[in-house]
C-alpha cells in the first residue's frame, strides 16, 4: 500500500502488540526519513513528499 498507510498500520500494530508508542518518518531516502522521524517525535508520523 501507500507508504503513509503502511506507516499508520505499523504504528497501530506496535501499540497494540507491544504497548509502545513509536515515531515513524517516511521519505525517499533513509536520511530524510530519519530527520522526519526526529521532527515528529514523540509518538508521531511525518511523511516527506518526494518532490
């Protein structure tokens, strides 16, 4: 599915199965995804558009 949908499902599954809140950054490169994750903390989701 689309990256944002996958990220939302991942966050929900980790919360349900492990009981932990996670932050997810989604971007074209690993570096940008890591930066996005840092911006979205704590317990957030940030998608950086590819353009």
